[in-house]
C-alpha cells in the first residue's frame, strides 16, 4: 500500500513540476503576407495568401503589440528543402531595415525567383537568436519542364 501511495505521489508531483513550465507565451508580433499592397489600414483575411508565383511581389506587414525596441530590424528569408534526410536550409534573402521606434508596424515587399518552401524571419537588433516573428510561404513556378522542353501553365 505504501508503494502505491508513493508511486501516486511521485507521478502527481512530477506532473505538477513539469506542467509548471507549460505556460503558453503570447506572440510578440504578427506577420501578414499578401500579393497586394498591404498596410495596417487595408489588411483583411481575403487578401492574405501563402503561395506565390516565382518573381511575384510578396508584400508583408509586421505588426507589433508594442513599439519596436530598436531602430533597426533584420528581415531574413530562408529556403527550406525537405527532400533530403536532413533539411537543407539556405538564406535566400536578407535585408536590414531602419524603422521608426514610435510605430507599431512595418510594411514593404520583396521578390523570390526560385520555387520552394520559405520561412520569413524578423529579428530585432537586440536579439538575433530568437526571431521576433516567423511566417511560412511557398513559391511555385508556372513553368514546367518535360523532356527538356518548357511549358507554361
């Protein structure tokens, strides 16, 4: 009987201690991606998308609950290829932007010309280890190759 009580107490205390660190953290920022010009005044769910054509303009809006802490951020686009046993990751695009620390948002655009799966990561200059926000999107090409010939969709 003592063993059963001890095991029950051990399971209960382990569950309590492990569950202590499971508090859900709220995101610091949000990123919205669209093929149309996107600003805080015109953002809507209808215009958001996550699949783009190669060379198409990818507009983004980064929205924070609080003002930005630094006057510069780094925008990084990483290409991820899951075809390998270990994911092949390469930096496809990087840009450092100066921002107004009194604002809660930033919007701009970029273009990607290679098809694949991508991660958009935004860093504040105070912390390059943890991104402020991440967004996932895919670039597809409308040109298909068959027997060495190119066909457009």
